[in-house]
């Protein structure tokens, strides 16, 4: 999708200069989306094939419901879809002369009619590719929104053989740059690329250790001129992807360089990694609580953890570790903020014409009344950033670590299509308590304390050490 996004962005100025301004969206009651672009009710039935009619439903569903759907230039959606269509034809060696982008005027219905007519002429000549072409076209239309909370959920694969609840799948490692950073927020990825965690599987069996620097992936450099390459995504295969991955590694402590080939597979994960909330006392009087995700009960689990640590002793501070927290429930993030401050706005959800709803603290939550430090990194996203931005703007704690992911465009809402696949995207845009945008920017820490390969190799946690120092003052 990165190729499609780049091409679409390059066409934006050409379309704007050459064509008239887009018309307003047609009403949902007169569109294909009127009867199928609805909130899903219960478990979705089995999926049926994606067709051009499904693409049409998605197109008008986006225009009628997406955060900026009323004002966006819909020609960009169709252009992205057509780029993907022709690219797939080329990849299959089946290009046809009729595959020429129709002229678009900015009239959303007329443009769709022109697009569909050409699309049907093309696919009639390659009927064996019809299903695949519909899929890549719709994927590209959604990707052209360039929104980290927009996706099309389809063809959800089953579980790999031998999988049990709680198992992991992949190479068995985590690195300093993750897949979403490369695809959606490349500015968050900084060299060098190194192993931060070995969870099991092939990486553990091959003797890979935290701190090992990954110099190449399948013969490709992970960074070129300081910028991440698509090669990094190979570190994070998803079932049924099973191609072996060759890594060239450097262990700084010994100077050893060697290659390992890791095959993706199922591996058993440590029980602690499966717990959403864990806690301990790293220093007498300071509670450390790690929150791996904002599950529907995350806030209560944090409160219980702090209460247990408080039993029989006097606490002087709390460290909340949100590193690696990919988000989840915004209401849980609000409840957690509410344990440290009352009577405040934690965020705003705004329409494209700047009509905003204030999200306020839940003042029924009992205040913890302890100094707070929050650990963040580039994998703290979505609801995690909702919490972090509130801490930052409201001044209720120290932010330590590195900037958050910048993946908080707005809460994603689901819409069902008639083939039982699902679109999900924000209908409103997220702003911080001071009405600033954190999407694509992230929440900066008060104290920038990155993890280095040497820290990872030695098992040191400089961000936690800094947070403990701040709370001891």
C-alpha cells in the first residue's frame, strides 16, 4: 500500500489544478450505502466474494460517514483504486487496453458511474482475476485515506496448526522498530535496528539475544540514509505467512557477526506477557504498574494493583509503564486519567467543521493522590496516546521515554458491507485537552530517555531508572 499512497499523493495537486471543485456528497438514502453501510449487529455471517458492487458500497459509505468525507475530493479515492487495479493487471501479466482512467469531474455519482463502467469492461476481459481485482481496488481506496484508524476487515485467516490460546506466531522477537511504524509512521523509526525482546520460537532457538543489531533482512538493509525500508516488515509475519527470514546480526559486546535463518511458527509465550496489567515494587514506596493495553477492565486492574501494593506500606509515587501499549478502550483511558485528576477535559472529538465534543474525567473515580510518572515509547498508540496527552496537557505527571506513535486520528467505528466484510474508520477527529493535534505527531516526553542496544543487551531500563529518580525527589 505504500506505493499506492505515494502515487495518490502525487496526483492530488494535478487533480486539484485540472478539475473543478467536488460537489457535496449525495445523501445516504439515495446511495448504495444507504441500506448496507450500517453498524454491525452481533457476529457477522460468513463472508461472500467482494465485487464491484461492494466497492461501490464502501465508496459511498466513506463519503457519507468518514470524518472528512463531506469535504474530501472523492476523485482521490477512485484514482487510488484505479492505480491498484492497473498494478494488479501488470503483476499478473494481463494488462488490457481498456484499462484507462476515465475523466473525473468532481461530481461524486457521475464519477463513480464512469469509474464503474471502465472497471467492468476491464474485468470482463480477465474474469479469472475479477475477485482479486475487486479486493485490491477496495484495499487501495481505504488506504488512500491515509488514516491510521481506517481499515477494511476481510479474509480474516484462521489459526495456525498447533495454536493454543495465548500462543504467539512469528519469528519470536520484537525489535526497536515495529511493522506499523514502517508502513504508517516512518518518521518514528530510527536506526540502528536492534532486538529488544526475545519471546521464544525460532529466535530463541537460534540464540538471538536482546541488543543484537540487525544489519540486514533477507539481504536488504533495514535503513538507507537513515530512513527505514520495507524490509523491516519481514520481522513481523502473520499467519499464514511462513517464508523463512534471513538476518545478519552483530553482537556489539563481542564483535561477532553471523547469519541466522528464522522460520515463522507458533511458540509459547511467557505467562507474564499475557497479563494486561502487572505490578511490582522496584523501589520501596514506589508502585510500578505495566499496562499492555486498554482492555475493558484495564483501569480497574490498575486500581487493584496499586491498592494491593499499598496494603501495609506507604507509597510515595506511581510509575505507569505504557510502552508497547497499542491502545484499546478510550473510556478506560479516561477512567485511568480520572484517578489522578478531576474536573478536566481529557480530549475533544471534532467534526470536519470544528464542532467538538469534550470528553471529561469521570469524577466518580477515587483519586489515588500520588505523584505520577508515565513511561512511553513509539509503540504507545491510540487510547494510550489519549491517556498520555491528557497527562502531558493537564500536568498531572512526568512523561519519560520517547515520543508516542502519533496514531490517534480518532476512534474507529465499524460499518458492515453486504458481503459481511467490515469497514472501520473515524467519524470524528481526536484533539488533545489543549485542542492540539497529536495524530502523526505523537506526545513528546518531558524527559527523553531512549533505549539503546547496549541497554537492551545488559537488561538495563534507563527510562524506568529516570522515572524512579524523579519520584524520589
